[in-house]
C-alpha cells in the first residue's frame, strides 16, 4: 500500500493512506486501454473509465477487473462527468489533445490532480491557464515525447558543468513497413498530423527559435539500423523554457525509416495538405492500416563538459511490442502508458509537488526507472 503525503513541497507530512486511490481515465482508445490495464491490474487503484462510447468504457472496465466501472460521457453535457470525477484523486486524459483544456477545467472544479499526454504546445498553455485556480497538481505532457524523453535528457546532463548540445529523437514505427511511406498508424492520427504541421521550438546558438516542421533532415543509426530524423512539433514540452540560458543547442526530431520525409514534404507542402488536415486524416485512416507490431526508437544525446572533459552522454533504446497480461500490446501503447502511470505513482507517493504546474523536468530519472511502470523502459 502506498503512503499519501500532505503539505507543500519541502514540508511534506506523512499521513495514513487509503487502501486504494480512485482515478478517472477519460478516453478508452489505444492508450486509455493500456493505462487502464496498468493501473487496474496493479491492485492500488479503483478506476472510473469515461468515454463517448459508454459501451467501450464498460467493456474495458470489465476486462480490467472488479475495481473499475465504465461511464458514457459527453463533453457538451458537463454533468455527465460528475459520476466519473466527483470524489476521485486524479484524472488522466487519454482524449484527443483539443479536449484537454476542458478536462483540466473540470479537474479544477472537482479538486483533482490532472495528467495528460498532449504534445500540442498551445493546448498545454490553455491547460496551465488554470494553475492559479487549482489546489492540486497539473501535469501535462506525461507520455513518451514529451515525457520520458525529457526525464532522460535531464538525467544525462545532471552532472555536466556545461551543456553544449542536447539532441532528442523518438520514432514510433512499424516493425514490418510495407508501403512507400514506410509507416503504419500506431497512435493518434490527429496528433501525428499536428506534429508535421506546426512550428517547432528549439534553442540555437543560445537563442530560442521557431523552426519549420519536416526540415532539419539528418540520418542516424540506432542498434545497427539506419533511420532519418527531422523537425516535428511538441516533443520538447517545456524544456526550451527550463534550459533557456543553460544550453547552446537544443532540438527535437522524429525518427522515421529512410524516404518518409520526402513523401511527407510532398503531401504537406507541395500538395498543401497542411491546410486540409481533416482531409489528410481521412486519407491516412483509409489508406494506412493500424499495426500493433511496432517499435519505439529512442535516442537522446547530451554533449558538454563533465569533470573537465568534453564528453557525450547517450541514451539509445528500441522498445518492441510485447505480451502483457496475456495480450499483445504495441510499443507506443506500452511506452506512453507507462510514462503517465509512472508519473501518477510518483505523484501519489509524494515524490512530486502536490500543487501547481509540475514539469517533466521535475521527475527524477532514478525514481521513474525503478517504478513498476517505468521499468518498461529499462
């Protein structure tokens, strides 16, 4: 049984914890399902699962176990959220990113900790607009990138006296690509297109800059496999603000198989699909099959001064889809869900601030890596 801590950061007092925590999960899609399995099967959480499809929410609750209930919710009718949120300890949003400001507002209303998975910069700004009204923690961007990759980056530079550059690269890829894009749908189509369409934050020569998506092309090798990488939006989360004045160069790029960038630049720029994102979503979901046989490729490189020497610290790993609880789960489901579940555990154990905006930079790598959910990255 976990212990609950009260008080503000730096003056936490230990109090007796209840037998279980009650967590609301909004969204019963790909990631919501994995989050529900992780938390529901852990034995420490009672779950209330809400989805626009009450049938899907109820079915998922039944598969997770007796300590879960399913509910139909309608964001146009906020009263439908009351059975899901009232009296809970925290709410996790696994909904499309544009739903998150509304969910954050409801978290404040019901006095809950709030966690989400968004990579969208503007959405995060809207969520953080509720910080002064909230008595609990607001923790956006808890997944893979931003999320785990941010935690890892801070770990690599932890003992550096000076940071020259910080490169962060992530790719969610099919293991067996069979089309010219060399890509299958493994997560949110809206999120994918959003990354390809929006300007990207970076630090270049010590200055905060905005760079174009799909640009900054490079090649890299991870575990003996050759990939390409290029600018995409949102992967840095709040890191450009945290590292302002502390690093000369900082950037995030998505990893893909060679050839993908060329076709995406054709679609987004020359055919102007960046102006017709709903149409592109329809095309992708009609033409690109989903796959649960995927891999997540993670590469983080920090270059700087360590003990007086000029060194490079690197984290590189390929996470494969695998069987958990007797079912096959995709690598993007596992890595994203383990990210947010690990942060939730640390929050409720009192290892993170209990109020206000909590950045992924605030999460200790060692604590996360030793967590029962964080272990899936180890």
